[in-house]
């Protein structure tokens, strides 16, 4: 009798821990009031490590397809996921960058030391015109971060005249001489970067005055209305947001930024990008999901001064930051990218989508060879990371209408702690097609989602999935397709309901046509 009871007890525990859980999700398919800004899907390319030099901009004799020295396989990959904008030249580097160093004949450009990132020599061969060429090839908007830390308002004013003035002035003529007759019409404009830290160690009171001073000289040349973005808070520095929102007239800024990085352990010991335990997997996901709390709190402060939500919260740096790959220069921030990182990207993008009333811009750090990259390169070789595929799956949300999804998620428990196992977002595009992106963070359990779409009808259901056997799985130059997209068919339609069975550690896109 005792033995049978014990067996039943063990069987129950086994069943409880591995039984398929079910989530009921209501998607308001008729919603019509919030647009998911395409700028949430923005990217970031700093003059740091091998992002620009050796990533986008390569040696003229490297044997890859190129336009000038811009690497075209990288361009094509970014084109495919329709990136809306690319932020440059930093990051911290922006506040040490003087734009006039990077224009004109390359052999005459000054060589500077990149004191922020590894004290390396920078020949300035990649400057303003090269960056604008890169954006043109990708088909994305440029987002330039101006220098407040070591630059002057005059320098920023001149840069904009060089870029955007259509008339006859010495600076506009200089642009023509450098090969670009028409103005570039750059509108996304950062006024400094991390001005609380590497951008000048300012207080929010000092920075908000500096913002007003610099922004005053950032002119709207005919044909271009600037979207000025104030340098915002470091994670949970709510006072920064409060002071800036109070001191800067709302009409002066299009957005205010916030930077938040997912960290597994501590800033000193961030942990490996490839060799981590389930405990570290869990901690990283928990750190990633914390961004929702930050968005809620910064938004509440912004609501006090801007109840009509005119000013965007621009999360223009985000992603997981791990230790650099062993054997690489630690100042170059080169890290591998695993299935875990793809789950982080997918969950973060779901959070941004669901907060699109305030979050109207975000830029993953960074596009190539730095931090949570989309693409890794090594001389001629190139590999797409698991994170890249998330952007491929989520591109349909750009400029689509948010369809709020309500549900209670089961927990993913680790030790005595827990996080929601499921997160999701949904949208309807201009053709009426619905896209639902679903993430299951639980590393062991399949979870079933019963979705009801309040009376919507559709003819065709399609699915795509990103998953792999282990959360540490990565794509390498030797094994580039370990983590990649696959067709997904584990769903069942019943009227306006759809049951989707989400495998452990997966990102799924469901398309309803
Ligand atoms: O993305 C790397 C660095 O992180 C950026 O230069 C800086 O803005 C942030 O601290």
C-alpha cells in the first residue's frame, strides 16, 4: 500500500512538472487606436570594436561583394529584415566625435584615437557621407547622435547645415563636392548620449539646460523637420526623466531616451555568452523582463508632464551584455549570441509592442560584431545570429495596429523564484493580416495557448518558429544554421479560436490571413 501511494505521489509530481499547461488568451482583433511605430525595430552601429571598421566597412581587398568599402552581404541581410533606422556614431563615441574629421578626401582625414573603446587609431575613413551611403543601401533612415560632451552648438549647427541644406552655402557646397548634391534630409537627431555618464557626467538639471541650448541651434531646413531626442536615463534613474520632462519644453523634443541592458550577474562579472547554467539562463530572462517595470515607471513620470503622450520614450540602447568572447579585446565588446539571447530579444520586442503608446523608438545594441549582434563577421565569413531571426519574424509588426492580448501566464519556476513563462503581442497590418508573436521561456515544458479573437474570421493560418535543443545553442562560422527559422504547424483552428502548442524555449509567429 505504502509503495503504491509513493508511486502515485512520484507520478503526480512528474505529471505536474511535465504536464502540458494551457493558457487562455483573448486578442482584441477589433482594436484600432495604437500603432506600433516602425522605429521600435531600429538598430545601432557605433564606432566601436569591429562594428563599423571590420564589420560594415572593410578593407578594400577583402574578397566579399562591396560598394566602395561597404560590405554588401551585411547590407542585404539587414535589408531583408527591413530595419527602419540605424543609429550612429555612438553611443559613448558620439560625444568624442567631430563630424568634420570624417568628410572629404580620405587620405587627408585626421587619425584620431578612439579613447572610449580600446585606444585604437581611427583613420576616419568612415564618416558622414559613408554612413549616409550605408543607410541608403540598406534602405533605412539615419539616426545621428550629435556631440554634446566635447562638441559645441556651432559644430552641431554646421553638421545639420552640411546634411540638410538645399541652398547655396559653403557647407552645402562642400557636401556637393563630396558627392551628394541633394540634401540628406536627416531627421532623427540625438542631442548627446548618456550625458549622465560617458557623455559628460552631467546632472539632469545641467543636461536639460544644455539640451535647450544645443537644440535651439538644430534647425529645420526646408523639407526636413527634426525629431530631436534628448539623452535620457540610465535604467531606473527616474529623477533624470522627471527633471528633463519638467525643464525641457515638450515641443522642443520628439523623444527622450532610456538605456537598459540585460545583465545576468553583475557589471564586473557579466557571465559567458555561451557557457551558462539554467540558473544564469533564468537570471538573464528575469533581468530582461524587468524592462517592463522601467517602462511603466518612466511612462508614469512622463504622463505627469505630457498626458497626451506627445514625447516618445526612445529605448535607443537595449540588449544583453555578456563578457566578451575569450581571446578578443574586451574593449571591443564582441560576444556570441545564443537561443537565450533570441528569447530575450523576442520578449523585449513584445514588451515594446505592448507599450507602443509611449515607446515609439528602440535600437538594439548593436548591429554587427558588438554586444547582442544580428550579424557576426570574421574576414570573408558572415553568420546570422539567433537574434537576427527574431527581427525577421517580428518585422510584420512595424507600423501595424496593436491588438491587445490578455492572458495569465503560467510561471516558469527556478528555485524559489519565478517569472512568467509566456509573453506575446499581436498586430493587424494595413492589409488586415494578423500577426501574433508568442514566446515560451520555459526550458522544459510545452505550453498550449488557446487564443480567441473576438469573432474575427480568417481563411489561412501559417506559422514559423525559432527554437533549438539547448538554450546555449549558437550559430558559428562552421555551423551557421544550428538555430534558424522553421515552418510551424502545431496549431488547430476552431471557429474564431486557435490553439497553438508552444515548444519549450521558442519564439513563434502565427499569421492569420
Ligand atoms: O553600446 C555600448 C555602450 O553602452 C554605448 O556606447 C553607451 O551609450 C552604453 O553605455
